[in-house]
């Protein structure tokens, strides 16, 4: 049985959009257009099992030291099995590999992100996000999402010493 978190295949983008469309209709994530998904497919990780794509998440790089965890969706029949955590851990590992110092998310489930080391922050700390994405959201400016962020550990060398940045 296939049960893995990995980078998506281009042939899975339509299934990814279907998951996002369902979550968007429920007000859980912003809608994404199919061309946008193809253009940004490298931002994503998917959870795949024998039924196909069962979850996804994106790591969207904002600046040299800041990236957003976004578009986190897990198929309803798979929720509560740790798949969301596995997906977020995959993009956190990618962010660490890229030496990104801080990651953030806007969420209605801050407790989930707290278990992964995120803390609630003032959205004023993330003006780039508010300027770039929030203005196209139907809830703007009355957003009910909570901003959470996490500092990542400094990259280590083989000897365990911090890498200068």
C-alpha cells in the first residue's frame, strides 16, 4: 500500500485542485486556479495513498528569510491520522534546507500549528503577506484567521556547528 508524503507529479495537479476547490468552498483555504497550480507545483508536497492524492500543502517563499505554509488540505476521510502533521513537517524540512529562518501560516486552527512549534503572532509582523495575498481574499479586511509563525533552527554543519548566515 502506498502511503507517502512527497513532491507531486504533474499528472496529480487536477486532483490537487479538486481537494483545494472543496476546501475553498468550505472557506478553509483561498481558491487557486489550475494554471497557478501548474506554475507553482514545485511549492507543494502531497500525501498519496492507494486512492490518489489525499492531502497537500505548499511552502511559498516570500523573501530570503521568510516563507508561508499554505494551502494545507487533508481529505476528510483521512483527517485525524497525522497526515497534516507529516505534510507540514515536509515543508518545514524543505524550508530548513533552504536556510529560511522563519515560516508562518494564517489559520483557523492555531492549536494544530502550536503542536508543531508555531506561536501566535500579530499579523502586523507579516505586512508582505497582508499586502500581497490578503487583499484578494473575500474576507478582507475582516479576516478571522490567526497568524502563527515559527523560527527554524540554524542549519548545522557535519560537526554540529552553526553555519554562518
